[in-house]
């Protein structure tokens, strides 16, 4: 028995060894390096390998860091809310309305935006929203405005719009999977036991879709906090988010220990928030349908 | 003389059910469900072809048929999950045409049980009580009572996903019955259970139905289940009701050869009609000779049947050793095959002269209860077969 298990474990380990090695080299090692750096001292152009908590103290004492972190969290929260709220009806439509033989086609269509690079998609929004962009020139050509609208670009709203568009499929797919897993007879049972369609949705469909919603929230929230491209391109550098701050510390100012401390601090906050969110939703997640 | 009377009840014994003493005659009770000319199409597929039936208050009614016969569709039209394309469905005298499923006085036990996996057992059972004006404590007591009724006392706090199949079924029953529906609809409720559990639940369902007095409509493809539990059974084929009768009548006098074939085991033999009397039809049957079939035992043949045929239940005859005296008519034959089932044995007997009819020997399957300590006769043994003309059914 033990031998059999050992062989099986061995086989499993051999099977996952290449991706595991890859993950260790490209994820764990850099992460641990950053963690180590955050406790080192910064000498001019060098790094002094002496343990210190100065970087963290400096980070948290800095009002700019706090402002930017709060802004990042706010933007990420808004992006998450907009994305998930818009993704749910799409996922619902896909799961409940689209005929089974057409679902594959619909999923294919939803993922089409991913055929272009993220940078190009973000830049596209600049083309749409810009000073001489699609919207402004369109409105001007129709004589609806004389001067281009300036509030379209370079603000939080445009950042939220761009990120929501980019992350839409990440939210649609997990919610769709959760909805697909719901036994349709449960919805009939809800109706049979006297509830209207709306109340059945509220009491049966939504709680059972929550694992997908929770996954969608995390999948959108975590990467958007650290997004670097959109604040740069769409925010025009005027509304930096935490990734821009880290980049500035690491490369422009060349204070790698402080940059590392900012990065680790931001990660810690995101981890804490994500765990809190999972904890709040724990009753939805333990269901094994 | 007295001996001749004992044979007939023996032939029907297998259809006896544990339903106990009779209740008020069905015909005196008010109709609870009435279907009149119910039609249902799925695209071009004609699922229900004019269903007419009346189910009476407090009745245990079964819709029996092979898969695809429309029995589940009919149940779902009564529940309100499917609209109908013609005809009328009345529940307790009220036309259900524009009544959505959530306000119909019916509740359903689903084939998959449809237990809400995100709720506890008590929350499942109390699901339909949200708008009940009673206090929280009263509702909790009602939930406890309902769980007690289905033998699940003390399970209220359990997570629904941790239940076994039989427990899920009980929760589904409690959840439906707590709402005191006028009709309880059961969609193949026992098909997911193993044999032992199924037989136990059959008896429990009968007891429960008598206890609550609610009209039960059961959908099943299992003829034994329908015979055991039902007051009346509608046998359905291809969207039509082929026969609507009590279990005994259905078993002993099937309305057509197809019904006979679906309900239990039936021997079929070709027959030639040689004469007709006022109260009987005289037929020639291979191995049985010339038999007068009572008019009550004459049913119709189905489209596609080659000609008239005779149906004969395996338990409607008795095997006797050679030389033994027997009541009724007695023929002789040779055992060609023995199939042992523990409590009973099937014997395929080739009766003497069975090949006179069309040149090929015809086997008849006869079942006998095994008597403890008595040897089962072997293949090749010559036996006497005792039977009565009243246990033969003619399909013409």
C-alpha cells in the first residue's frame, strides 16, 4: 500500500516537475528576492546587505504611498464592481438562454478580444476617447460639439472603463461555469415550492452562483490593483497607481529596497483584503453541489 | 368442486398489494385532477396525443410506461412546468391554463430530488414556508414534524450535500408535504435507490399517503412499483393511455397485447379462433388444445400483430408430478429449461402436441414457488400441468 502510494506520488512529482521548476524559477525566486531586498539597506548604486525595517517605516510613513495605495484599491474596487456586475448578465444569458449547441460559439466570441495584445487593447481606448479620437471627431463631424471633450480621457473613469473591458472575459467565464453547474431541477423546485422567478433567482440561483462570483471578483481585483499599463496610457501618467510608484522607485529613483518594500506592502494589503473577502463568503464556498 | 375455486385466486395472488382494507369507493370521491384532450408538441414531436383521465381525491395514481411514452411530460404539465398545446388540465375543479407553477396547489418530488445543496436539511424542508404567516418558532416546529413524519427526526441541522440517496428522497418528500398540497407529484422517485431501499420506500410511501390522505400521482417505468403502490394505473405508450385500471384488472385482464407484455411476465402463443358463443370464444392453442375463453378475457390485438394470440401468466398454472390428480384442465409435457430464482423457479415446458399447431414446438413458461426441502425437478422431467381456461387471455 505504502509502496503503491510512493510510486504514485513519485509519478505525480515527475509529471509536474517541469512546470514546477518553471514556477519556482520564475515566480518563487523573484518573489523571495524582492522580499529579501525589502529588508536591505540602500547605498548609492549598490545594495547594502544589512537587515533593516527602515524601508517599511518609510513606505507607510509616506503620504504619497498611502494616497496612491488607496487610489489603487478604489480603482480596483470600481473596476471589479463594474466588471462583475456587467459580466453576470452575460454569463446568465450564456448559460440559460443560449442553446447548448451554440454555447461554444458564444464563448469563442467572448474571448476574441484576447486575440490582440493587452497593450493594443488599452491603446485602442485612447484612440476611442482621445482629443482627436473616434468619439470627439464623430461628435464634431455631426456638429454636436465645437471643441473636443476633454473629460473623456486621462481620468479615473476612463481607467475603470478600460480595465473593465479588458477583464470582462475573466469575470464572465467563472460565473458562467458556476451557473452551468446548477442543476436546473433546483430552479423548478424553487418555483414548485411557491417562489416567483425573481425570488427563485435570489434564493437559489444567486447563492449557487456565488463561488463563480467570488472567483470573478478575485481574478479581476487582484491583477487590476497592480496594473501598470492602463494608468500610464489612459491615465496619461497623471493618476499613478501603485505599480507606477513601484516602477518609479525601482528604476527611476533606483532605490530597490524601498521599491521592494512598497511592492511587498501592496501585496500584503491585497492578500489581507482577498482573505477577508473569502472569509465573508465562506458559507457559499463550502457547498459541494 | 371446491378445488376448482382455489385455482383462480392462485392465478391472481401475485397482484395482491399491501394496501390493506378498502377506503370509500373511488367513484364516490371528487375529482382532483382532470385532463381532457391534453395535447403537447415538442416541435414536430407529438408528446401527448389527447390524454383524458380523472384522478380522484386521495387516490394513489400511477402513470406507467416505457421511457419516451409521455408520462413525465404529463406530470410536468400538471405541475405547470410545461404548457399544453390543446385540451384542459383541471386541479380541484380549477382550470390551470393561466396558473403558473408557483401558485398551483401541487408539489413535486423530483427524480433528482432537487435538494438545495447550499441549505441545511431544515432550510430545505422550510423553503416553501417563507410567506407562511406563522411565527418563526411555529414554522420550526412544522419543519420538525415534517422531518419526523419521513423518519428524519434530528437531521435538521445537517448539510444537505452530506445526505444519502434515501435521505434526500425523504427530505424531498417532507419539503413538499409540509406545504399540504392538494396533489403530490412524484417523478420516478425510487429509480435512484438500490433494490432493498426501493422496496422499503414503496411500503413507506403507501403508508405516508394513507396517513396524509393527499392525492399522489407517481410516474414510473417500473411495473412492479406501480402494481405495489397504486390504486389505479394509467399505462401509456407513445403519448396515449393504453389502459387505465386497478392493478388487479391490469394484471389479469390487460386491454391489449402490448400492455400484457409490459406488465409482468406473459406467455404468448398463436391462436386460431374456431367458434364463438354468447359468453365465450373458442380457440385452438398449441399444447392447450381447444379452449373456451370467457368473453371478459378477450382483449384487442395491437397493430402489427400477426394474428390472434393467447396470453398466459407463468403463475396461472401448476406443475404436478406424473400420476397426480389435479383440478381444472390438465395437460402433460416435458421440462425444457429450469431457471432457479431462490424463492421460485421458472420452468419452460413443452406441452405434448404443441407442434401439431404449426409444426414447431411451443414452450410455456410456468413459475412455481419453491417448497423448502423439496427438490426442483430437472430438465427432461415429464410433468402434468394444471390450468383453467379462465386464466387465458385472448388478443384478437
